[in-house]
């Protein structure tokens, strides 16, 4: 049965909030366990998010997750947890499609320009 749009948006928002809280919890737990000299929490969140994205996408491909729940889990929960999971999945798709130039450009652009954008934002914020 199809879910109505307002209800789906409520689930999407709730899943995003839960993902955000999960990210915070993992990051705080990692800081308590291993300190803050390295961003362990971010690393754990990003790797776990990538694994979960692949798992849920695989389940969706096999019909084990409905299209509505796919959006709620991938865009909502994992979107709140980490957007790195989408980045990993999209790069995997480019690799699987043998689009090596696009893959290389995406890796360089997202990482290098992302760092440049952070530096620019910090500079503008001063």
C-alpha cells in the first residue's frame, strides 16, 4: 500500500532526527573511548554509514525494502547520520559503470573543493 506524502515526510524527518542523534552518540562515544586527537567518531560514522547504505540499497534492489522505506532509511536516517554514505555509493556506481574520469573528478572535486570551501567559509566567518 502506498504511503501518503505528508506521512512519508513525517517519517523522513523523524528518521533524519534519529540519524543525527545516532551520529552524535557515536561521535561522543568514540571521544570517550579514544580521545579527540583523531576524528575517530567521524571515521566510524562514515564507514558504518557506507556499510548501511550498501546493505539497505542491496535489500531494496532485492525487493526486501519498499521504495518508501528506502527513501526514509537512506535519505532520512543515513542523511542525518552521514552524507558520506551517499558519496561512497555514488563513487561505487561510477566505478561499476567504468566511468573512471567521472570517478576521479568526483573524488578530487568533492574532497579538494570541500576542504577549500571549509577554508573559505572560515575566512568569510572571521
